[in-house]
C-alpha cells in the first residue's frame, strides 16, 4: 500500500473511530445542567452514559458477524444512518427515560463504525503493521476526547445541552459522506462467511475457546473501564468538587488526553525495539502503580487539584500504550473471522466500561470514588494479563507486510 493510500485509509478510519468518543464525551460538560433540567440525580444521568456503552457493546456483537457475511460497507452505512436519526431525536427528548433510550440507539448506530473500522484494519494488516496503524488511530481516540468536551463547552455557550446533539447529527452526516466516498469494500466475496446464525455462534464458540484471546479482550476492557471511570466521573469531580465552569472543565479534560495521544504515538517508536506484548506488560504495570497513587492522593486530599491531575494523566498515558497493543495481539489470532473477533473485543471493552459509569455514581461521583474505580480497573487488568493471557507464551509477530489489500 502506497503512503498516500495509507494516509487516506487512516483519515477515513479516523473519522469512524471518532464517532464513538464524540458520542460519549461531547455532552459531558452539560451533565450537571441536564440533572437540573430533567429533575433527576447524578447517578441516574450517568446511566445515559451506561446506555450508550451498552448500545455500543450490543451493536458490535450484531454488526461484526453481519459484516463478515455481507461485507463492510453496507452495515457501516446503515449504522451511521441510525446514529444520525437517534441524535436528531435526542434534541427533542422530553425526559430522562426517553433520552436514555435514545442514547442506547445512538450507541447501536455508532457500534457499526467502531467494529468495522477494527475489522478493516485486520482485513488489510496483521502483527506489527496492525499495531502501528492502530497506534495512529489511537491518535484520533485521544484527540476526540480533547475536542469533544471542549466543543461541547463551546456549543453550550450558544445554546442548551440539546444543541450538542444537533452537532452530533451533523457530524454523523459528515461521516456518512466521507465513508461512502472514501472507503472501498475490504472484504472480498470469496472471504465472506455465510454460515448464518449457526455459523455466527460457531465463530463465537471458537473465540471463547481461545484463552489468550479472551484474556486480551478482558485486559482491553478493564483498561477501558479505568479510562471511562475518568470520563464518567470527571465532570462532577472537577465542576462540583473543584468549582470549575463548563468551559474550564472542557479544557482540563482535553489536557488530560494529551498524555494519551503522546503515548499512542510513542508506541509506534517503541514497536521498533520491543514487541506489542512487552509494551503491554510494562504499560499496564505502570498504570496500576499510577492508579494506586491517584487513589492514595484522593483519599488523603494530598496536593489538591494537581494531586489528582498528575497521577490521573499518568494513568491515561499508560492506557494509551495498552490500547493499541492489546487489540492488535487479540485480532492477530483470528484473521479468518475479523469482524466477529473485533465485535467481541469491542463488546467487552464497552460492556466492561458501561459498568464503571454507574459504579462511580454509586460511590459518590467524587474524587475518591472515581479514583477507586480507576485503580481497580488497572489492577484487575494486570491480574488477568498474568493469570489468563500469560504474555510470555504469545508468539512474537514480526510480519511487516499487509495480509491483503482489497480494491
């Protein structure tokens, strides 16, 4: 694949990867306002985040096998259209129940973009090239959290929280256009799997029999849950506990993603010397240490705001190193069913992440509660990595070329 073609591919896949974080994060500055407007509670409004993640998880389980059977483009375009419709309906949601239901539908629509972007990577690349491409895409995953709350804060300067969903609908239209024009079909008819429901269940059965794959997707999910505990709890911690405005929170939240971006891009450099498994082990260990320091500082109220921000940013940096490598290692094991494998990976990531949002709310939506969930997720990821994955048993993948390039 030429450099120009690779750049175009990264840009299109970047748009697809961005729709999930933007859907999740863009309305974060408005959460306290929505609590008042819809006359609900902090914990209840955080369930709308859980609903989005649940929709993302369920949608990927459906869209992954479907894309393996009929190709990538059709399910992708249909899913983005569903996301646009749900975003428009969120603008007129009259109460929390309707908003929560529509957020689930939004997640279902965004799921097609998330899972098919990962499947396209596996269609075209494996091993180190896949890890490097995923690192580039993690730049988008890091930039989206920077832009989303900041953009949400800007939108809130001009309109209410409902205007955020207008912007999401317009972004969905842009994604639909870019994808329709710029992403060719990457799964040739000869490689499609047409086993129907029985074939899908058989594929999932094979995945569950692969201990290392299951361990790797659990590791990815637990690391994601630590990051999402920050996503779901930070607006309450920084605005209510530390007195920030919506706009100040947007910029502070964005600054936290800088470490994530630097780590994901540094991962490309690290891969020249170390394997994805080695980087994954080291980054998760560092993330667990930083998470425990964060919890200690929060419990002791040590260092004030910076006592929270510094270890929190270190956790995000460690997560930025883990996020490209765990999926690359997992997907490299099942190229014959890339869509299904990517679907289960994404479902576990967003499913485990969905549990962290209400957990932070139940623990009080304060710095200690958020830190406890973050530290717990990172420590649990290390336990699963050591006991289930056993990374020293993984093969060393040194392939530098694409598996196939579909036109």
